C-alpha cells in the first residue's frame, strides 16, 4: 500500500479515538479476577488504570508539540506500533510488575485521542470542528458502551488475557488503516522546537485556556472517578459478576452517546456556550438525585449506574465544544493545546480514580462515589460559566 497523502476520513479518526477509550475501560470488569490471578491487592492492580492515565498525561505533553513540529502522521504511526507490541506483552505477562510495565507502554495509543482532535482542528474552523467532534463522539461512544460488556464476557469465556490479545489485533489493524488513510494535515509545522516553545506564553498565559482546561478536567474527571470506583462498589456492595459489571459500567458511555446525539441536533439552536453549561447542569443533577434515593433507603445498583448515565449525557453535551474551544485559543498551537489539555485531564483522572479506588471500599462506598461525581460536576459547571464570560469578552462567539 502506498502511504496516504490526503486528510483522513472521519471514520479513521473515530477508530483512532475509540481504541484509545477501549484500552482504558474494556478490562475494568476483570480487575478483581486479575488481582486474584496475580495474587495481589486490588489497590495494586488498580495502577493499571491510574498509572495508565498518569503516564498518558505525561506523554501527551510531548505528543502535541512533537506533532506540531514534525507532523501528525509519523507520531500517530509510532504510537500505534508501540501500543501493539505492548498489548502482546500484557497478554503474555505472568508477573504483576511486568504486566504493569507493558500496560504503561500501551499509553502509545493516546496519540489516537490527542492527535485526532488536532487533525479535526487542522481542517475545520471552531464551530465546524465542534460539530465534527460531536459526530465522532456519537460514533465512537458505541465502542466504550460495548467495551465493558464485551470485556466481561471475554473474561468469563476465555479469561482476562484474551482482552489484551484483542487489543493487539486492534492495534495492528489500526496501524495498517492509518498508513493507508491518514495523510499529513499539519501543513504549517513549527520551524523549530525552540520557536514553538517561545510561542507557548500565548497559550499558558491565557485565562480562557485554563478555564477550558478546568472544564475538561472536571467533565472527563467524573468519567474517570466512576471507572475507578464502580468496579469495587458493584462487586462488593451489590455482588455483580464481571458480565453485569460491564453492563452497568456501559451506562456512562450510553449517556455519552445520547448526549452527543442531542448536541448534534441542538447545537446550532442553543450555541456552543449554552450547550456546555447545560451539559454540566445535567451532570450535576444525576448523582445528586441518586444520592437522595440512597439516603431514603432505595439505593441499589440500578440507581448507582442510573446516576452515572447523567454524567455521560452531560459530557456528550459539553465535550465537543470544550475540545474545539481549547484548541482555538491559539490555533497555530492546536496540537500543543490538545496535548497539554489532555495531559491535565489525564493527570486529574489518574489522581481521582486512584483516590476514589482507595476510598470506596467501606460501607459508604456508594455515597463517596456519587458525592465525588457531584463535586466534579459542580466545579465543571462553574468553569463552563467562566468560559462563557471570557469568550463573550473576547468576542469569539
């Protein structure tokens, strides 16, 4: 196959982003069984989630700037090849520390997430970029919606290692697709790394950029809080098997899918700013209602996962505009902005998922989990309001 010379189809971008999300949450219903298999505590196996997010955060600090300098295509291909080999290593590991080392190398797939957004921004103005990101979100939300279910079923049928063999196959297939379809879209690369970093003050000194970052951290952070706490709460408090855990954990992705559909239908009427604010309101209401039901003695697994569905719906309303907006603060640094915002988001996710995993083991685990979700949504709502005011002052929208 000849290497691609033209911008990629949106389907390729959807697949690149979807595999990034699959790698994060497909194995989560198996964490309890993995801990037993490796004969370690749940806290150690949870590093496969928190550590993955932390390393991805650091990596994204470099992926964006490197892609601004040498192009999106070579960085994407390199990340996918590392991911494919690391997935094979995870599947073959018999020692927990070897497994975790290969799991960290799987972070190469984060190139799919950060650079897909930058590619959209390379080829679209802000409002159109938001709509394209919403289209991508609607499609790739199906993957993480089904991933925990498929992961749980694979575990019960073939064992948890089969999940990582699936990751390896996906990585190989996606490397081939990227080679054939993803041409370079960064047509104005930085002249040097030094010149690029000299332009950073335009980005990091912008209050608008940081307001967008807080919005993204708290929006996606709610998703990571849920991923970090729900497996343990579901298994210990409600006795759910990996298969049923997978079904329940798909609730956030189901909500995200619905929220993206709502965004596509209503974004032109409501506008990007109001859509982001309303999304944070929805994400706040869900866990508060679930906490109220638990307080009055009606709490169960359905209520817990129902509250999380609101988180997903709110994120589907908020994230397309927030992702497009953060890259529009300094368009010539779109890759760097996407990488820095993504790094901060993943760092927040790593900290929050690890912390919540340690806190939800007691009898009040469901309250702690729902309270953390409500807190993240509330802070995100404040950030969305600040973003709206700063954008109005800038006259961008």
